[in-house]
């Protein structure tokens, strides 16, 4: 999943940063910086956690 796809899914489903932080355990500041576009880099482990969480949210939403 690309950075743009991750951002689009988050925006499309209206997922807040805190929910991603809570469900993945990834530091809130990292999530905030990434989704605001301040950085394009994510630790590979963090990326996997966020991708899995977003995919699960997409399935729940039926999209």
C-alpha cells in the first residue's frame, strides 16, 4: 500500500489519528506527522501495523 493510498483510506473513512494510535500502538507523533504529510518515511514495522489496521477498517466499512 502506498503512502497516498493509506492517507486516502484514512480520509475516506474518517479515521482519527488517535484511533490508529490506539489500535496499532504506533507513537501518536509518528502517525500525526505521516498523515499530515510532514514525513514520507515510516518504520517498516509501523507501516505493516498501520496497513493491517486500515485494511481491517475497510473490510468493516464494506468497501
